[in-house]
């Protein structure tokens, strides 16, 4: 039997901003599967949602800051530098050409997995990678899967983690992780309402990332005038 190289794992997203939900997800999967690293791949132009609010350089900078707390994670900006729509299948195709002897692991949360059929050339993902899916604690992941996803689930599901090292691609593996009820959307909303909302956000994202956001005045409304007026009224000035 031919021995393969170590797996190459990736977690994609807009990371707008990156938070502990992303970081702990990647870190816990890395520890559980004894991976050399997990790559965080920020999308440049995500096809399934609106443009990120923070610029690509700011999102990369926040990721670079965040991974200092997680030595097993690294930032891979290829989707930004490549330009165009950030299709995961193209990223995996590139990684396969760079690592022909390494299994590729695509990390997905349950919501992303359920919506997989809307992804560009989604069935080709299995040509290049194994899918490692993190369920919500206590939830039955296979319940109410869309029909095309359910078919692939029944065909490809494995409970043997050694499959992720003995084959280059093609399996679905479920890796439980601890609950991380953290949302980039909620973080942005909190900062829009109160740009100095540091205490409210403590523990949701690395302190150094929050400091960067505040120093760069990210996720603020176009004009602070309404908020300054409200603050002045509150202070009685």
C-alpha cells in the first residue's frame, strides 16, 4: 500500500471579522484528527453572500493577529490573491496540484454542509477532498438533509478517521466540537451600535483583533454623527 503524505486541511470563510468560533473550530478539529495544521482561507469575493464589510487587507491582518494564539493554524490568502469569485472547488484544485500525495480535508459547519448543493460544481469537491463536518452538539446532523446532500451522505459517510489519511478524497467524516455560539454578524452589529463595545465583546474574539478593529475604526456606520448626538443627549451635554 502506498503511504500518503500528511493531510492538508482548510477552513474557508469571510472572517469578517474572525472570532473564537472560527478559531476553536479549526483548532479542535486539528487536535482531534492530529493534523499538522489547518489553513484559514479568507474569501475574496464570496459567491453566496454580499461583499465583506472589511477590506481584504484588514481581514488578512485580523487573521494574522488571531492565529498568534493558535500555533497550529495558518492563514492562506490564495482566494484573495487569485481574484474573481472565491469558489472552493478552485481552491481545492489548486491545493491538489500543489500536494498530489496529501489527502485534502475541507472543514464545514453544519449549515454550510446542508447548503452544499448551492455551491459551484459542488459534487467535484469530493474529487479533491474529504469533507469534515462539525455538527451542533445534540443535533441529529443527517435529519432533513436536502435530497442531493442526503444521497452523498449515505454514499460517503465514514466513522473511521484513518480513512482521512489512507485515501486522497471522497469521504464525509463527522467531527464533534464544543458549542461556539459566536457570530460575525452579531459582532458587527454590536460595533455598529456602540463602537466602543469592548466589554460586551470580550471573549468572543481575540483582544488583539478587537484592538485592531477599534484602531482601524472598522464596522462603524458611515457617519458617527447620530451616535455622537445620542451620546451627548445621554450625558446631558
